[in-house]
C-alpha cells in the first residue's frame, strides 16, 4: 500500500491501520481490500447528503458508491470512522459490501451492526475516545464480539466484508431468528434516533442468551469493561 497515492489527510490513518493489521496478523486480504479504495478516496468538506431512508443529518459520512468521504466538522474521530468504511468497501455491479453491511438491488442489511463495530474499531485502533452517535451501540457490539472464541476473527471478518462468521458464532449461543431480530433492531436504531430503552432491551436479550449458555460470569463482566474491550490486547 503506497501512502503517497492517498489524500494526505488519510496518510496517518493508513499507516496506523496497516500496522494494526500486520501486527495482529489479520492477513493480507484485509490490506488488499483497503488498498483498492484508498488511492481514489476523496474528501469533500460538506455535510453528508441524506435521503428519506436516513432522516438524520450528518456532519460526516461515506458515500460508498462514489468512494467519497464527507466531512463538515473536521472532527478527527469522525474522519477515522469514515476512513474505516472506505477501507472496507468492496463494490461491484451486483452487490455493495462495506465492512459487515451489504446491499443488493433487493435488500440492504447489517447497517447497524457495521456502524457499531466500525465505531468500536475506531476507538480501539485509533485510540480516539470522542463520543459519537454510535457509542450507545458499543455494549451490544461487545457482547456480540464476546461470542467469538478469538475476537481477532471478528476483526478479520470485518476487514474481509464477511458477516457470515458473526452469524456462525452467534448461533453457538442463540438462534437464527434471534440473530435476525438483533440485526434488524440495530439497523432501525442506526437509521433513526437511538433510544436507551431499545439498547437495554437488546442487551437483556443477549444477556439471557449468554446466561443460558453458561459463559463464566466473571469473564463476561471483564469483557464488558470499557477499557478492557476497546483497548483489548492479546494476553
Ligand atoms: Zn459510519
């Protein structure tokens, strides 16, 4: 991956992310998807255009069809979040994949799951703890991550645009319909205002699923600790 080719604003992000992927041995495939987008990535200093499906107005956003980041407020944490979207974009004329998000002519799904996990990685990789719209999601995302025996596998799935592994890991504990319900709720929440009550309901659902499966309490509580999770290192 050649830093010279990318817009200078993103050069530090490229370096940090590249190091992260290499140090944690996530695999070259993760770098290849990113490299294909970064050279043509543009930054537009404007609000992100919204449409009827996304009723909120955003100070930043990523247009994956055009590979353009919109940035209005110049907040580094927003910019690195959008950068992660650009880094995980795999688009052809039949399907658009961005991290876990997928869209075809007939459906789009995993929008909320992708936003929440992107924000988790934004904090973990770039050490930037500015609050964002998706912070309320983080507890839910942490529980999903906890369902992986090795959480690096979830990172690998993200960087290779493959939500299938999440489904597989979730189904070690919960059912297919619980998984679909969870992802649908996350989609709704990400596209509208996030209410604490919705978050609590989903967390409770996940707690119950986990409890039924006898995951050690202590280990689980540890996993929900903010610093432990977002800054989690290989022990
Ligand atoms: Zn986002």
